[in-house]
C-alpha cells in the first residue's frame, strides 16, 4: 500500500547487487553491507569458466561478514576459489591479512552456510568444503584451539544439510540446519535439526583425530496438532533472544507440496534437556533405530582441558563416534505454533520485544517469498491469540523482489531489509501516522498509544505520563484491506468553461476532492452525484483457476436511474477484472510409472524371492513404495539318484554306488563311496541276498541312519509394516543327522510366507528392506 512509501528509506550502490549480508558496527553506529562486487581477478574467473560455471556464478559474492573487536572478518566465493580477509573496522579499505576461504566460506554462492567468531577469536563455520559441495562440514579454525571438523562422507553425521544459523551460547556453539533424515525408514524426508559442539573440544587421539568428539544433534518439532499432526519440517530461519534464552524459528512445508509456514519458539532449556537424554542408535544398516543411554560425560564439556587427553579413553571415543543423534525431539514452548499461514513461505525472521502499558509483547517480523514483511503480534502470555497487525509492502505489486537478508536493531528501533539491488530501512515506530484516537487505539500496535494530554498518538517514551497514555491490546485489530474514497466539502462556486459536444459556453462550477478519506490499497474512488451514479458492483465471480494465476470479474449497470430525457450515461466502466491466485502455484503432478516385469527368482526351487520396481515421475514424493516383493519357485527341490550297474562275480554279487549332493543337478559331481555286498550261488539256484553291512571307505560300519528334520523355528519379523511383506522360518536336518550312508532330509531347510498384506495409509509410505538371502537348494544323488 501507498501508506508505507513515505516511511521507507532506500540505499543503492551503482553496479552492486546481492545485498545478502548485513551487520552493524555499534562503535561507529554504521550498517555494514556485503554485496557481490568484491574484485576477482581474470585468471580466477577463467578457471571458474573452464569448470563449466556461468558468468553469474563466477563472481565474488560476500558470504561471511563478522565484526570481531576492531576488525571486520569477510569471506567471498571468489569465482569458486573462496578467500577471507581481516580489515580495519574504521577503514574497510585497509586489509591486514588475506587467507584461504576453504572450510570458512562456500564455493557456490547458492549454497547455504553460517559462521560466527567467538570472543577468543575462533571461527566456527558450517559450509561445504569442496568445489562440488558434496563435503559439508562444521569446521573450527583460527584462534588458539586445534582445527576440528565433522566426520567426512558420513551421512549419520551430516546428510546433505542446508545450514541456517549459528550461535555462541555458554560452553557450546549451536548450529541450526535442515537435512535428509537418516533415521526415516521410508522415502526421503527432511528434518530440522539443532546441533552443538563443546568449545573446549580438542578432538580425539588416534580415533577421531582432528574430528569433533562432542558433536550431537536433535530434531526440532514444529507441527500443527491433531489426530494426525501436520508437520512443518523445513527450517528456514531463526532469531535468538539471549536475555530470555528463547529461539524463534520459521518452518515451511516441502517445496513439492502446497506452500504453508509456521512460527515456533523453543526454550534453550528444552534443547539442553534433550541433549542430556538418551541417544538414538542403529547397530547396522539392517537394524532398527533404538534408544541408548547417554554414557559419556564429555558431551557436557565439563571434563576436557586443553592439551589433555586423560579423559578421552578409547571407550569414550568409540561412543563419540557412534552416538550422534538424540532419541528425544525438541518440543516448542507451546504445542500450537505461534503463527501459521497457508499459501505462503516465510524466508527470514526478526523479533522485537516491546514494553506495552500492561505487559511485554513480542513483535515478529516475517519476510515472505513474494517480497513483503508481515508484522505479527505475539504476547508472552497466551491470554489472547496471535494477530497479524499489518503487511508492509516494500515495492509495487508487479515490481516485488525476493528478500535476501533481514536485520533488526533494537537500540534504534529500525528494520533493515536487503534485496537484490538495494537496502531498505523501515522505522518500527510509526505512531504519528494515526491522526485520531480511534485510529491510534484501534491499530492495536504495542509501539503506540493515545496521549490524553498531548492529544496525539505517541510511543510510551514520548508520553507525558503512563497514566495518561491509553493503549488497549485485548483483541486483534480490524484490518480493512481496502479503503474506499469519500468526498470532502464542496468548494465555492467559480466561473468555468463548458464544452458539451458541438457547443460550448461559460458557467459556474464548483469542485470537491476525494480525500475524506482518500482511496487506499485498491479501494474504490469516490462515486458521483446521485443523478449519475451507477448500481453497486456485483460480488466478484469465482476465480477462473483453482491454482495458478486466474481472473475474477464483477459488473454493474447504469440503471439507478437510467439516463432519460437527454441525460448523460454513467461515467466509468461497467465491468472490472482482477487477478486471483497469484501466490498459489499449482503443485507439480507426480505419479508412479508402470511396474516393471518381475525379476528372475533368486532360486530355481525350494522357495525364493523376486521383485519388481517403479519410479516416481515428475517429483520425489509419490505415495507408496518404489519396490515390492513376492515369493516364487516354492516347489521343493527333487532328489536325483543314479546307481551304477551291478558287478558280476562267480561267488558273490557286488554293487557300488556314489551318493551325490549339489546345489544344482551336475551329472558328474562325485561324493562319498558306498559299497554294498550280497552273496549268490554260482548255479543260480538261490537268489542273491545282501548281508546288511555297509562298508564305508573300506571299513565295516553300522546300519544306515537316515536324517530327520528338527521342528520349524518361529516366523521371523515381517519385512514391512504394510502393503505386503515377507517373513521366513528355518529348520535343520539334525534330528537325527544322516549316518552310514543314510538318506538326507527331503524338502527345503527354509521357507517364506507373505505377511502384512494390508495397504499402507496415504500418510505412511513403508520402505522395503533388502530381500532375505537366497536359501540354499539341496539335491541328492544316490
């Protein structure tokens, strides 16, 4: 709206863009702005181009801007060759030293990163450490402590993180980020995290050398409560109030879903409590994540002194290597988010604490993805709900820019906003805008109240006495999105010219201005006198689209009254159109491809597993799973036997055979020799009879003992919770074991069965586990 234009001050620098870094020098009372025109030599740019990067990417974007005493520490991407400098704060052109920016600044200007400098001069940076951005790390350098980092290429430490913010609090350095949830079993899901390390961590000895031994992380929960909670999983920004140990965070839905945002607040004590609790641990990739007690007191930073490894036992280092993720989830101050809104994504947040007449208020400033600032009231007590006080329009609707940074200065009551080509300053206290008591008190603005002595709208500091300062914030303000214009008083009659088509002449005229009030924020202009007014507008028609930009129409007719006896027709249009659903993009249509053909069975007989697959087209969040299994070739494997011809003797009949056992029917596979002997008469008067003794390997043995199966074991756990899984059970041929040439057991030693065939609900997408190992097939030859 136009009402904010006089209050906004703008700063531009010729040829400078990307005002994404803002910081304040309290000593000089100056705002320091980081842009994208830091000099980068042509050789470095040429090397960047040779690696396939664009002209826009191969610039020097400032991504670290930190005040440290009387120095300013800055780092830039420098065409994918990051560098850092130390400058004099009072003379930014004076450079003291220049060092490599690797592990201190991202290579790619599009990568999210965060950094801070402690009072001891140690730099903590969370960023990508390589050109491709595949090696994210939380890294400590400079200062007197040894350099340390998170473990490299280990998804249980960091799994494709997007770093948001960092804070130096007590004995710890805290990092807030979002990452792919390694503990989530089905599909790819992003969780928001709070991570921390001890500032006195010196790394391990032999094990975890040059690596953090106190790194821990926990999930942050921000959700809309209900029977099935609606989760806002992706952290976008934070703001920390150290005097209250309160952290505000803005959370959004996934980029592939309908846009929605929420604001949640967390007490630092809640974060500390979770970090003191049990860990969530997975023994191996096929195991479930289970809680595990917190065994290591070093995680609390209380036992490690610099230069001493006395408490870093091998057991402690092993614990530090595998115990990283906390079992409990950090819950917000109240179950319901402080503020929620659909069809919008918040990108930055800043909070101001305001003393009202009766209580403290938190004013939350939220940057939207379409370039406006929401001003939200959040009282410390929950006696009333949260209110949207106003939406600050920084630019005309068709010239909006993406907000790249947001900085609030409590001491000056000013809000600074960085966009692509300028920095804007907005005063937080604009009480003199309200000219009447009704407007001042009705705005419900904690900054403002009506001074009964001065007869004007003032801040609490400007009031004569608090007892004579009126403020009422018991409910949300009535926000008129539009203000229709109204005529003021008529002016005096005056001579004027008159031209009505073909004839002209002189007459008396008088005018009145449309300023009581003037139309604002798209409100209608003043209507004409009764003889020339038109019927009221009809209601706006439904939007022509359910998502994506569409149109609405409204109409009116010139019939109140209709022009008669030569009267003029109504002035103005009889039809109006306007855009709708401008900020409601249509979600991409995602769907499953057709199932592939069933793959080859893992075994030819005795019960195996086969699978088939499908892919999620046009996205990565289709409901259901991408792979399914079924049992196959369940028929038992046959026993194949082959007997050699009988040998003929004058006094006895000797027959030999070889029992063969193999996983596949190989005709020439040999086995142990078995000899059976029977006696026959030479004249053939009596038949041959076996003596019942069996010679094995040339020695007389006992009678043959055939093998027997043990009872089946219990069924193993199903491979899925829903949508058709597989379970198995086993038995062994040891009841008894086959001896002296006895037959082995017939049938399979392991069998499979389908389980949990009920389909999964829409919000639960099971992840298939790896199929069980192929069972051994047994066949016999005798």
